[in-house]
C-alpha cells in the first residue's frame, strides 16, 4: 500500500486511548416533579439481564421487576412441520386454498397466550408519610434513579451493571418503609382477551397456580411455577439503620435442561456482603467505561438528548452474555397483561434495528450478545430449516422464543425464507467493525456460507432462465393475505440473497478459500438484479411503492445492505433519489415510529442532512413517551401517522441512535467519510471515538462549515481509506487517502 504525502503525525500507541471527554455531554437526564403514573412511562433501569421500572401505582411507589429469560416456552403445536411445509404453503397458494394456511399457521399466534415473555413481580412501598415528591430524576450517566421528597427523604435506586442484583436506599427517612412483593396477576379471576392476545390478554389465561410468598425478618421471597417445569424466584432483603434503609433484590430462573445458577436468595446474600456503596462504585465504573467509549456533541438539543437516552437504554438492555434485545428487552409490561406481541424476538426488523447503533457507537462488545445467541441456537435453526424447507442450509424463524423456537404468526415473515440473511448482516458487521479473525473464521463465514447453501437448495429456475424463490414476500406488504406472496422474487428477498452471495465470496477470499469464493460469485450471477422503475426501487417487478406503508422492506438493497449506493454512480443516485421522493409523495399516514428512525438513516445515506434531522425530530417529539420509550403511534395526534396507539417496543429507539451516527460518519463502502450528512444549520458538531469498518476509532470537530480536526486510531492494523475533509496543502478536500496502519497507531490529519 502506498502512502500519499500529506501533513500527518503518526504516533504509535500500544494501549487504548481514553480522552475522558464524555464529561459535559451526558447532561440529558430524565427529570420530573412527579412520579410517573404508568409502567410504560416509568424510569427504566437495567443491566441486560435484570430490569426495573420505577413509578407510582395507586399511591404506592412501585418497582416493576423483570428478567430477560422469564418465558413460558410451551410449543406452538400448530406448527407441525411434518404436515405443513414451505412446499405445502406453495401448493395452497397455487390452488387458491390459502385460507388453510392462515387457519393452521397464522391465526394461532393471535389466539394462543403462549409461548410468551412473562413479567417477574413488583416491589411496592407505602410512601404516604413522605409527602409530595420534590424531584424525580434518572441520572443516565450513572444509571441511577434519585427521588427526593419535600419531607427531606431521598431514595436512590439502581440495577447493578456488573451483578444480577438491584439496590435501593432510603436516606433521611425516620419512618419504617418496607417492601411488599406483588405477584403478577396470574390468578386474577375472570381473565379475558378484550380484542386479541397480542395486545389485550390477561396473564391469568396462562393458567398458573398462585406463587408462594414467604417472609422472614427483613426478607421476602416469592416462588412462581410456570409451564413445563419452569420456575423463577424473586428475593428482596433490607436493613434499617437509624434513618436509613438499604435494600437489595434479585431474580433467578430455572428450567429443565438449563444450567443451574445461584438462586435469587443466594445472589442477594452475596450482594449484601459487598454492600450498597461497593456495588454502586463498581456499577458507576462500568457506566463510566461505557460512556467513555464514544460521544457526540450536536447543536440540536432535542436530537442530542434523544441520542443519549437511546444509548443509555442500549447500555441497559445489551450484554455479550445475555439473550438479545427483544421487543421490550428488560422492561416487560406491568399491567396485568401479556406484553405487546408477547414480548418475543421479531427478526423481520425489530432485533436487527435494535443493534444498529452498537457498531458505529463503539459498543461492539455488547453487540456480541446478539450473534452469540444466534450461534448458540444454530443447530435448532438448522433443524427448523430441514423440517420446514427441506434444506440442509441455515434459516431462522422470523418470530422466535427465548430458545429460538418458531412462534408463528403471519408466516410470510415469521417463517420467511431469507431471515437468516438479514441476521447474517450482523455477523458481517461484527467482523468488519472488529476485524476479529477468529470470529470471521469460526462464526461469521460459516453462518453466511450455510445461509447461501439454503438459497442453493430452495431456488428454482424462472421463465427468464435466472434463479428465483418459489414464492416470495416483502414485510409486511398485503399483511398475511394470499396476495402477500409474489410469484417473482421481491426486492426484499432478492437483496438479501444477492448480499449473502456477495459477502460470502468476500469472506471466503479473506480466508484464502478461493474456490468457495468463486462458487458464491458464480451463484450470484444466476440471480436477477434488483427491480426498479421511474418511482425508484419497487416491492417486486411491476409492483411499485404506491401506498403509505410502515416497513421499508423494498429498500433493503439501499439501506442497510448497500447494494445500491451513491458511491456506485449516477444510475444508483437516480434510483435512490426517486425512491426517497416516492416515499415522501405517499406520506406517512401508515407509518409507525420506527419508520421515521429508519427514514433518517435512509436520508443520511443519501447525504440529505436536513431531511434526516427532520425525521429524527418527528420521532422524538411525536412517537416517544416522556421517559423516551418508543410507542409506535403518534402520541401528539399531529397527523404524522394515523396510528395513535401506544404499544412500547425498542427498535425505533435504537434506529434513532443509528440515524444520528450515520449523519456524523459513514464507512459502509470501506471508505470513511466524516460529517457526510449534516443539516445546513448545524454550525458546531463533534464526535469522539465513533467506530468504522476496519476497526478504526475516529474523532473529529466541525465548526462554521469546516472540519477543523481529525484523529484516527487503528485498533486492528487495517489499511485505512478515508476521504479527506479538508485541504492539507499537498492534498485537496475530497481526495482519497490510503494508509497502511499498525495496530494501536494514531493518525492526526490536519487542515492547511
């Protein structure tokens, strides 16, 4: 690799660099002069495994407790793949008897209460004697909830970032305030479904017997049996000394065949030995490290605030050794009902968008949790692929339980043929942003290769001599009707198929597997190109985007996959511009919140900063509750969407953070661009240690229309390619700079 002459200072650094400049940026705490009155507006705390929501219910202070592996795992007996297969679905579709498919495979998801995520319990405190709250705050820098009453009492609450425990401390409280464990409403008489299971099914319909609550001196334990031998325990212990009361709680779970761990009671005992102050100290250390990994500074206070609230929730919901982020992660509904959409893992958009900010946000260690979980259940996914598709490759159910089992629903998406490919994108990103060759060889390449083999097995030859899927769909066009299947391969499926072959070839070459790479490249040529017309990218040949729709499934080839990109010439630019214009033309009547977050990412990729910022503002203002939770519908009823309901899901939140990152830095083409999509009125912007492909950490400042500093740290010794954002005297702005780097090297690029 040749060096181009420029003003560059190269400094060899053998250890990671921490500038500690997150101070002053994380000043976006949630602050109220009241306690929230509903669970979905509560103050959220979490550590990837345990979660708590702090709010007030019927006059009592309430901590809604959760653990991510609390699941009713009873199987969906209707998904009998010895009878109902992809070929059987094709036959019903061809014979115009598709109602049989809906009856056997779609409807049960809406009518059966399980499998489902379930809540843990709640702790309640009688606070009548404390008077009126003076201030209620969530300090997101420390992940610490602080409540002060006019009486002088102060409460601090946190979920330990490093241990499976939560803590609370009442200070300056002369009264005896003890917790009560409130069991979920599993035994409430007259359980009912108001409309359908996915929004309005009472927990009592699960059929559990009442749990057992036992009390000792300053300790309460709750034991609840679920389905099939599942059991969980909640334990809380406290100690009052003078006017101070300190309490600790934990949750444990067990299921036949699971590895046994410590009980909740044992975890609370161990935590008490460490003490509140010791736990808080290590907890704050974890969060200091988290925030120190990257930061941004934006002139738009609304967008900056929302960004940090999103990254706070990401740090609360993700860990490398816990299940991935589900629809509600560690904040399951506490309203006596099943969580929206059963709190499951939706892989037709929700899990994928939730991990978008982990890469550029330099939180790839937390993003590992997603791919680790997928790899853990790879054998189960392969068994499903054999049973349903008759393929010895790899696919994944689009809607799964905690253990990766299919849950059904609209099968075009819950059993879609290309789910493993969208998930493969995260294996690819994890490799490209870390350059971890062991991960590449042991997980990323095998996943992509097995997914490509699945496509080899199910493809058929079309009338034009090219390969196609027997039937194809595009989430969630035409819902689950017969018309949701297309005879031609949709752009959604086709983009994922083409991307898989392209990247499988790339990874094979990286590993020196030239013959395998050639095989993937040859197969890629046997599939058609993406379909488009004067309106831009279409759902399928002859089927353009012609009505407002929430899911931009036809745009996968543009974002996030990058098969269509501005960098590839004028034809691609025209396709992208026409596509975005068509989206705008048909409006957002039937969009949900995540649509606006995704739209911001689309605009950023097209270098349209003003439009990207507008989409982000709409999301933050209209589709989030006061605690920043995304709730799908337009809460302001301002006409941004005809959906005004409020089921809480997280993917819109995390896609928002990704949208901000895309505005500040892009590297999906292998070339780093800084500040590629700034709004015209943003005069002073900076970011620190955002990560790019090739495993580089980049920091830069922008003032009054100019980039004034640029720093790049090489984490893996990759070849650096960066578009110069300023003149250096030797090189001009826009020049491509290519530099061979060594691991740990820091490069400063200085303007003329």
